[in-house]
């Protein structure tokens, strides 16, 4: 493996792979692209069937018109044309059925592709959320819910409505212009002048629309986070008399969202006006040209030949279908703006959470009853940057198996960051971090099952106290109530639980609601004690914000839990530092091992 091992390359490969995953979030796979392209081609083919349909209408009406005497043209339908008209009508109906079938198949393919893409994007987001490092910044539950629901929903119209329009936009107008050109180069020129103006103006308006959509989605995410946060803390807000202020905050957030929505709608109405104006002008110009040509007032633009009634009607019937793909494209342009803004938000969410945690799918090749030995810790030339700030550079630390080490230093010196590196929650820029000769990311789930962990802000979840304690056990099936009480006794929390009305079955609220900070800390320590076979014990500021009596109970539990384990405790507390072990003092961007043994 060499002197320094292969860990730096391993970390770099992880970071590169993650960046590639971020770039693809919310985007279609090659199979989806093919399906969307087929959907667009089917819709384009259905539009092209209007050309023979328009020809049938023009021929039928032209035959009727030309067969009537000049004076009696309004008199009635000539009986001799009835069989021919029936044939035309039957052909028209057959083409209409084919056209409807193609439109249905195209829309169905587009819906399926969009639905599968949305489902896959939600699954990817949930997978990323489940694997995101606990040390990485992550949006609030409300904001994440907005990402996974509303913003993923916006991808559907983008791929369902906008993307299939692209083949249609390329094929249909060009085909209609070529057919029109056969009869009149001036009519084709009118279409060519008026047609491209619509996408041009829609692109100009769409730039503003995308910015407005992004702002509105940002407000929606913020509103979701604010609302859920206030609902979760409703009882606390009521106790402190802050309901009125909270009501005003929510109202202000709602007002900002309303203004953002109205801004997007204003742009949508503006673009619709531009769209209808230019399409109406194009059809009007074409109708005026054909009308004056049929009246004999114009004799240009028809290749030197007179434009007949059937040909003029045929060209006029094609004009709305020429603008139809352009109008559909323009109408779906807002779906594009919203979809691209949503993609940027989703990619930004993942970019803020690149840190890789331990693999959740690593296989464990040991039985829970087989207690692993206390591991050795080896850190060499560690360089770590977080949010552009250098935390460690050329940091070295060796911890012998079973040794207790206390990390101390000023706030921001990297105590918590070092613990997170050992857990695999942070990916170093360079250097070696090894637990028993392996990088944390290589240990996978076996690392998680060999670590007993007490966080600086431990969290208890909604449910019974017993279920919260069992989260610390590797094999929950073999745990008895006696094991739970022993863990509580070790953490100094036995008397606390005995005072609760339902003991171990007491229901806790979200975030341990119903217990004080010190009580939550002691229950969390008991949960850490449930990891009986763990060879590595990590604790981050275990006595922070505790009174002296509660801190004393926690310290006694720490001393018991550290016995026989490799233990690393980050702390400022002199009472904790007085325990037997080695003190390592950290300084920002520099580490000085004091090597002080406290007896």
C-alpha cells in the first residue's frame, strides 16, 4: 500500500463520483430521452396529417364552388358531387382517427417518461438524504419536503409538455412552408417572417420568466421551512407569548410568496399576449394576400400562375397549423423555465451536501456477540477544509488501542470536525485517517456498529423511551429490560426513568419533548451504553450546558463507558479533563499534542 496508503485517491474518487451524480439529478436517462424523442416525433407526425386533411377540405369546397353557376352559387349543393364529397369525408375521418391515435400515443409516452423521471428523482433525493453526512448542512424538514414534492413536480410539465415540442417545432413548420412554397412564394415568405418572431420574443421573455420562477420557488421553500418549524415549536411559542409575532412572520412569508406568484403570472400573461399577437398578425396578413389575389387585385407571389380557389383555401387552412407548434412551444416555455429552476435548486441541494457518510450497504461479517478489540487510530498529514475554511493542515495524531484521549481547544479549533472525520462524515482534502489500518469509508457499516457515539446535541425521537434506547443496540432481539436498566444506571438516568409515569414505555415527543436538556443527555448516554460490543467510544462536549450535579452523573457514566475502549472525548470541561487519559490541545490550522497523562 505504500507509506501513506491510498486514502487520498480513494477520497478523490468519491468526490468525483459524487460531483457527476449531482450534475445528473432531475435529468432524463438515455432511455427517457429516446422515449421523449419518440413522443415528439409521433406528435409531429399527427400534425403532418393535417396537410392531406386540409387538401381534402380545399378540394371538396373548390369542386363545389366551381361546379355552381355564377349566378346560382348560393342556391344549393350540386347532386352530382355527392359521391365525391362522401369519399372526401370518409378519407378525412380516417385521417382524423390516425391523427388522434398518434397524438394519444405521443402524449402517453411523454407522460410515462415524465412520471418515471419524477419517481426516480424522488428516490435519488431520498437516497441522498439517507446517506448525507450528519455533519453536512441540510435544509429544514419543510424545505426538503418542498424540494421533494413541489420542485420535483415541476419537472413533470417540463419533460411532458416542453421537451416533446422540440421535434415538432423542427419538422412541422418547415414541412408546411415547403408545401406553401409550392403554391406561393410570397405566402411562404409571410410565414417565414412572422413565425420565427414568436420563439425570439419568447426566449427574451423566458429569461425573465426563469429568474422569476426561481425566486418564487425559493420563497416556497422558505415558506415551507418557516411554517413547519413554527408548527413544531407551537407549544414553546405559546409559553413565551410569541404567537402574535410568529403569526406576523408567517403572514409576511405568505405575502412574499403571493407577490412572487403574481410576478410569474404577469410574465405568463405578457408572453401569451405576444404569442397571440404575432400568430394573429401572420394569419391576417396571409388571409389578406390570398383574398386580394383571388379577387385579381394582386398578381405577384404565385410563380406567374393564377392562385385558384382550392389552392388559396388550402394555404389558408395550413396557416393556423404552421403557428400551432410555435404556440405550443411558447406555452410550454414557462414549464421549461420552472423545470430548469427546479433542477438548479435540486442540484444546489446536493452540492451543499457532498460530504460522504459511511456506506449504508456495507456487509458486516461478524456476530454481535463477537466483541471487537479496541481499535488503534492513525491520522497523518491530515488536511481538511469545510465551507472554504481550512480546519486542519498537516495534522498528525496516533492513539493506541484502549487509550483515552481528550480533545480540547478554543471553539472552531476542529474538535468536532476531527470526530466527524473518524466517523467518515467529512472527506479530507488529503492525508490519512485510519481506524485499525482502514479508512472510515472502507469500513462501511462495520464502523457504525463498532462505535458508541454521544453527540454534542443528542436527539431523541418521537416514540417510547425504550425504542430510543434500542437504537443504540446492534441486536435488538437479544436485548432485555434488564440490559436497558443497566445502561440507564451507568448513565445516571435510572432514577429519572423510574420517576416517569410509564417508565420505559413513556412516550416522548419529537426531539425528546418532555425531557430537559440534561435528561436528554443522560438518556443519550444510556443509548450509547447499549452498544456494549463497541470498541470505539466518541463523545462531543458531553457536559455542555449541564448543571454541576447532572454533569457529575454524566462524567461518572463516561468513565465507566470508556473502560476497555479506545475513547476520544472533545470537551472544555475541566472536570472531564480531570479523568485519566491524554489531553490533546487543538489550535486553528495547527495542532499541538501536549501528551499530558492525567492520573
